[in-house]
């Protein structure tokens, strides 16, 4: 991989992390009473997520990418509930900071990709669809070439 391409991938990764950190700050609801600290506190999870495919910096010669994820310290459960168990949840898949799917498995595909650089983020979330505190995610940048 040439220097310019590595620099571009590094810049995209750093920018994506910065945007995610900005967008993931805790806010208050627009309407209704402000929750008390104990009501709004999120539990943590011992889970770890790693994206196995595509690899960071990969070049994809297709409009579809196959995603493979490794989840340790937790398991995926299909039920949606407000009874949170730190070792149970599911995956939210984001492409270029837009939700691309909610997964109850460790593999998936995203289609209709346009040529260019993309950032894939996979987050393990609680059974109520909200993130853990701290968030449990992994991300990679990859390029689609036609």
C-alpha cells in the first residue's frame, strides 16, 4: 500500500473516531422531565467486539461487503427487553456513521456500496438497543473500487 493511501486511511480513521466521540456525548431529552442521575446511568459490559472482515485498509472490488465479527465476553440474544444483562445484547452496524442494520448474528452483508472510502463500525449494545457505558465497538476503514 503506498504512502498516500495509508495517510488517507489514517485520516479517515482518526476523523471517524473524532466524529463518533462528538456524536456519542450524553444529552438530555428534548421534551419531558430531566431524568435523575440514577435513572439515566448506563451499565457497563465486559464484552469486546472485533471486526474480522473487512480488514482495516482493505480494498473491496464489489458493491457488497461481507462483515465478520468476533464477540468475546458476551453473547447475542434475540429478545428486546429493558432488563439489562451486561453479557447479553446484539450488534448495531454503521456504515459511514449511518445505521446499516441490527444484527443478531456475527456475520452480515452490506450491499449497494459506492466506490470510495468507507468506515464500518460495529457496536455491541444492550437488549434495549442503547449503548453500554463505556461503549463497546470496533471500526475499520476500507475502500470500494469498481
